[in-house]
């Protein structure tokens, strides 16, 4: 496994000598959709660096439902604050799209954080991206209508997909957006009738991405801008 073979943008941006130091501690992992990685308050035993797929960070409500706060794909990482001794998950994290990743144990990651400034910077910037995304999502949920949020969610998920088709149920999407399933059904039917998507048997195929971007709120682009501002050249194109 070389840095050129790693698709996670954080790891691939590390200096070659630093990546070589991490490499023996990296473990390849593949997880199916809906797999829970951590529940809130769980001990963070591993730090995950996705190569493909997506992780959702969820905040549980009083009625045991979860609403999505942030998503992590190959541009980010899950659990990096364990590198500073913060070993409890603040939210739950669930695999939203089938995940291919490498992981490193929290003690080993903490050791590398203490030894290499570039790994320390990676951990801090990764956490800042998640914090920024959480703040933008909170504002989006409060200020924007369901259709705008639906489009924003599809776009951010599409960016992590291998093609234009996303596998999910309306029940799951309603949980991510924190709305009733009937509301998602109405919006999905409307967007399909207008030619933006095709929905069938738990699959959403995006037919008109530019149209979705026009119907979405600015939060999709705000998250992208925050990521690039914080991570700089790490994210590349």
C-alpha cells in the first residue's frame, strides 16, 4: 500500500516519509451500508479514513430518531480527535453508502500525532471541517424548506457516489433530513415529475444535476467552500 494507492485525500497529501511511518499501522476495512461505527459515548478505538462511500454523523433526538449533522467521504476522516486523547464519540456515526476505508487504532494515531506536525494538522483540520459542516447543516435545517434540503442532500451524496445512482429508502432519507416520510415522498414525486430524478425501489437516479443545484439552497456550496478554506491544497480538485 503506497500513498498513490490511497484514495483518501488527507492521507495521500501527507509527506512520503510520514505516510511510510503510518503505513504499517493502517488496516483495510470494508463496511456495508447501515453499519453503525460508533454510538454516542462509545470509546473511539479506531480512526477511519474513507477511500469510497460515505459516513453520516447523527444526533439522536428524545424519541430515538437521528438527524444528520455531517457527512464524511474520501475528503475527510472519522475520529481524528482521538489523536489528542478525546476518546469518546460525541455523536453516532453510520455508514450511509458502502464504505471502503483504512483505519488506524487510536493509540497508534495518537503516537503519530505527537511525532509529526503534518498528522497533527490533518487531525485538527479534519475536525474543523466537521464542525463547520455541522454549523451549516444546523442553519440549513432551521432556515430552508424541505425541497432545498432534499436537493442539497442528494448533491452531497452524489459527490461521494461512483455513479449517478444513489441507493437509499425514503424512510432513511426522512431520518437524515429530520422530516416525515410522507414529506419525502411528496418531494421525490415532484422532483421526478419535473425530470430532475428517477426514483424506483430504493434507488434515486440523478438526471439533472445542474437543475438540482439551482433548486438547492446555498448550503451545498457553503460546505464545499468551508472544506477548501480549511483544508487548502489537501482536497485538490
